[in-house]
C-alpha cells in the first residue's frame, strides 16, 4: 500500500482527498496536466509533419517516440475491452474474456474496480454492427464482416466527436478518399501540363504566333475537350458516391469495395478517353491547321516525348504523396486513439470511485455501524448519481463536439476557397512570366514544382485544421472532465459529511477520515489502471509498428508488380516490331514513344489502385486485428495480477495465452488469403488495362504499316510507270504503224489541249480573284460606314455640351483610339483575305493538276493505240490508269484537293490520306510539266529516228 501511494504521488488526481477543504483547487491540476501534455504532444507531432516540406517527403515513422506517449501514460483512461460491463452491488466489476471465449472468468478482488471494464455499458446501443465491438463469428465470416456498417465520414474531425465509432474503418475510409483526391489532383496537373506542352509544340511550327486566331482556336478546343472530359468524370464519380446507401449515416464495407471498383473503372475509361483525344490531334492538325503530315507527325513525336517527361514527374510525385497520405493516416489513428482515451477517462474514474465507496461502506457495515439494507440503499443511490453524471458527460461531449466539428469544417471550406483563388492567381502569374519555348524541360519542371507546392499547401491546410479541431475537442473534454470531477467530489462530500453522519450518528471527523481513506483507495486503484494503461499503450504502439511494416511490404510488392508489368509490355511490343520488320527507324521510334507514354499512365493508375486494394485488405482484417488486440490486452491484465493466482487461475491464464497464439495464427492465415484474393483482382484489372493498351498499340502499328505499304507501293508504281513509258517509246520507234505524220498530229493535239487547259486556268483564277476583291471592297466600305457613324454622334454630344476645348480633346483621343484599333482589325482582315485566297488557289491548282494528268493520260493512250501496244505489255499500267481516272470523274463534279492523294507524285508520308498544301501542289505541278516536256522530247527523237529509217 505504501509503495502504491508513493507511486501515485506524482499524479495530480491522487491528491483529491488530501485536502478536503479545497477540492475545487485540487481539481485544476489534472486539467492543467492534461491540456499541457496533449498540447505539447500534438504540437510536436505537427512540427514533425511540417518538417517534411524541406526534404519534400520522408517515409512515415511510428509516432511512438513522441511526447504524446508520456501524455497517454498520464491520462487515467484505458482502451475498452470488448465486453459488457455490469456493476455489482458493491461497485466492483466482473470482467470476462471475449464473449465467445468458452472459458471461466479470472476472478479479481471483489472490492476493486477492474481497469479492463468496458465503457460500452454506459450508453451502448443495440447496433453491434455499428460499434467497435465484434464477435468471433463476425470477425471470421467474410460475408457478415462485409455487411457490417460503420459511420460514413467525410473528414477526420467527424471521427472525434462521434460515439461508438469503428475508428479503424473510419480512418481507412478517409485514406481511400485521400487517394482519390490525389488521383484527381495529379490528373488535373497532367491536363494543365498537356495544354502547356501542346502550346509549345504549336509555337515551334513556322509562322505561328500565340495571337494567331487559328492557333487560339485549336488550343481552346483542346482545353474545352479536357474540361468536358473532367466534368463528365466528376458527374460519374458523384453518382457512384451517392449510390447504394444514399443519405444513410452508415455504410457497409461491401459498399465501399463496390464503389472503389466502380471508381477504378471510371478512371480507366477517363484515361482511355484522354488517349483518344491525343491520338486525334494529328488528324486535327492536318485537317484544320493545314499542316503537312510530316510536320504533324513530328509535332506529335515532340508532344509525346515531353508528355513522357511529365508522366515521369507525376509518377515520382504520386509515390511520395501516397506515402505522405499513409503518414497522415497513421497520425490520424494516433490522435483518434488519444481522444478515445480521454473520452473513457470519466468512465474509469466512475468505476474506481464507486469501488472505493463500496469498500468504505463495507467497512462500516462490518463494524456494525451501518446495516446491510442501508448499505445497499446508499450504494444504489451513489451508482445512480455517478453513472447519470457520466452519461451527462458523454451526452454533452457528443452534442458540443458535433458543433465544434461543424464549425471546424466550415472554417476549412472557407480557408480552402481562399487558398484556391490565390493558387489560381499564382499559376496565371507564373505562366504569364515564364518563357516555355526557351527551355521546355526547365519550364515543365518549374511548372510541376509550382503545382506540387500548391498540392502540399492544400494538404497542410487540411491537416492544420484537423489538429485545430483535435485541440478543440481536447479542450472540450478537459472542460467537461473538470466539471464532472467537481460533481463527483460533491457527491462524496455529501455522502461522507452529510448523509453518513445523519444516518449513523458518527462524528463528522470520523466520517471525514473515512472519506480520505476512500479517496486514497480510489487513487490506489487508479494507480493499478495506470500500469495496465502503460501496457495497453505499448501494445498500441506495437500494433502501429506492425501496420507500418505491412504497408512497407505492400509498397515493395507494388514496386515489383510495376516492374514486372513494364518489362512484360515492353518486351511484347519490341518483339512485335522486331518480327514485323521493314518499318523505318522513325516509325519504330514513334510507336515505341507512344507505347511508353500510355504504359506510364496505365501503371501509375494501377499503382493507386493497388494502394486502394491494400487499404481494403486492412479494412477486411480490422475485425480480426481488434479481437487479437483485445485478447493481448486481457492477457496483459491477467499477467499483471499473476502473483496472487492459484493453480486453477494459472490454467485459465495459460488457456488465454494459447487462445492469443491461435488468433494470431488465424489472423496471419486470413491476411494471406485476403491479400491473395485482392492481388488477383488487381492482376485482373491490370490485364484489362493491358488489353486497352494493346488495342491502342495495334492501331498505332497498323498506321505505321499502312504508311510503309503506301511508300512501297508508290515507289513500285513510279518504277512501273517509267518502265512502261520507256517501253512504249521503244516500241513506237520500231513499230511500222507509227508514222511521222501520226506522231506530229498527236503531239500537236496534246500541245493544243495543254494550251486550252492553261487558258481556262488563268481565266478561272482571274475570276476568283476579282470576286474576292469585290467582297473585300464591300467589307471595307461597310466598315468605313460604321466608323464614320461613331464620330458624328461623338461630335454632336460634344457640341451639345458647349465645351469646345474639352470636346476637341475628347475627339482627338477617340480618333487616336480608333486609329490604333484599326491596326488589329486590318491585320485580321488581311489574314482572312489571304486564307480565302490560299484556299481558292489550292482548289484551282488541284483542278489544273487533274486536267494535266488527264491530258497526259490521253496522249499516252493514243500513242499506245497507234503503236498497237497490247495491254499485256503494260501490265500494271492499267491499274495505275484506273487510279487516275477515278479522281478525273470526281473532278468533273466537284474538285477537291484531298482527292489528289494518289495522283502525280504521291506523298509517301501521308497518314491522313488528304494532306496537300499549296507548296506541295506547286512542286507536283512543276514535276508534272517536266515529265510532259520529257515526253515531247522523246516524241521528237522518235520522229527523227523514224525519218532516218
């Protein structure tokens, strides 16, 4: 007893009975200790969290070494054992092992309050599935555990102020939300970086400026497409969140797993949609931007290369911030456990004080100073009074705690809105001052650092608000605890200084001495709970260290899986390209770059999905882990009192130790099975993503093969055509059917046809130019008329004001503004006119080229007929002629530039089968005329040789 008293001298609450004249002053000591200890502990923890900004991130460490440990050891609270507490008549408790443990209970001394008593008896509802307690059956049955409900929380402060919540499941569900928010932030960053990269690629094109209307139109289209893509995804995610339980306050683990699976599917669909948008850029550039296919392909290769660099930055950020999210989750679990200890403090005080009062009244009854009936009446009154006060503490804590949480969340929303606006302005300022094209790689890194710093600031804001809410809840608990302890002291004073002297006739001094003994006995029992609490806290720290080790193993497994998937896909694509052969080095590099980009994006998505599945694994195992932890705490409690156990009690203790080992083995087996099951699900999803990747790569390889085939076919057709012309010339020279007059007639008719074609072309060109000139003049006159109408109204207004000097000054200023405003207007008009003229010239040159090809084809056909050249000798030439005739028939209806893809000198780089600019048309026309001139010279040589013969 002396040793126990000495051990308790350092605890402020043990001094409550030392000076009965000043109970209120003594009650301030524990309040000060509690507030200071928790404030210091949380402050140090927050300081450690804030220190992660300097090295960007550190791997999460167990918070067991912080000063919160010292605080927890001081707090007169214990972690609740999974049992129902039913106080006996003398105020003691009879704790048992787990409800389904079919063993006899280990007895304790009848007048002492057991520190293992549960809080659940105070106001425990009938929703066992909603509470933190679970049976062996519910822990071992997957179906029942998946159907268990727990509180649906959206923010950490909600966990602190609720009663009978499953802390583990709530904390893990918040971790899943953090992963989803991380994915959203990184996806939005990828979209912003994509827009900036695309902008740089467009500026690399010749004669393109950032104020170009078409340039802005293309950028706006990409931005709008990305916004629509994100809005559609958010709608789907929101609908999934609201499905299932709807507005219910609770949610099942099965619903959580279903929603996470649907989230994953929707995010993969969004990723694939982004892939398709990137793939359509090349066709869009060719069709709308009037960019050649070679330039468009080069732009896409640059875009892909820089997006690969961006994906690398995003992947590194995701790995580090996923660890950071895990660290926050461990910290939340730590703070929630501390708050839970504080909430249980009043319950432990109630049991210890009632047990001490029961012992004191038992002494009076043993001395004959108090009858048995009087003792029972007094105990019943004290039980009712103490437990009603404890219920008031819990009820008021929940009510006022919810108000604190509501205020905290409102403050967080307000702070987040202000921070969002400031960060948007920061991004605009950065983009306005930066020069991307000077050093694209440096710009991307700098932009990424800005976005990453903003993400960290948002996370820190949320975390600071969580700590602030925790401190507010601690202050509330401290306030209610002091009030409750004051009420408890009044109950004891009234019992021993008023009720007992009047009922027994004992002197007040003797009752006061008995009161002091009762308080010392209560302090001694609280000292026993201190030792048990130290063991509980140690077990909790060990559990967190084990959880941290499990998470590190999950990260290692995820890294191995990522490496395996990358090597497998890269080996497959390289093997396919190697077996195909024939592709150019540029085409091969383009395919590999596209595959690398898609693979990086897919693996990053699968990595987050793997983290989510690891979290779901821990949620499934939380029931088993809780049962095992409770058994370990029960074993620690029994081992603490093992000095006074008899043989039967030793057997029960050994049976308990055996049960702990069995549950640990079952937990390990179930953990392996659960991990295997969810890993198989991850592999199945990885296979689905791999199929999507395979489909996209099949299209890319198909396009590359198509270009290769077109190039080969073009070269073969050119060679066959040259061979046929050479053969035709030699045959005509040697043919007896070909005369000088016949050849001259063909050549003359050919030249006349060419002359008519050129005349018609010049007339059409002049007519179109006149039409465009007329339209420009009409637009100019209309604009001048509008300009003249504005100054007149201004002059009338000025004249009406009778302020000549001011009116003149205003007119000068307005004329100056109009004069300056004319420059961009004229520039825009000239640009529009040049675009119209370029389009008309393209159309006319397409018609001219078609007609020249038709004339050449007619000349060759007539010469072949004159020389009696059989079709068998021309072989491939009729196929070529068929290709020529098809556009000719189309040209007679409506000539289009895109229909020249297979005429003249083919463009072997055309992927879009319709890419021709005016420059390429001019070069084709020049080569065509050179070919015609060569044919004429060959005809003259042939006539000369015929004359010599």
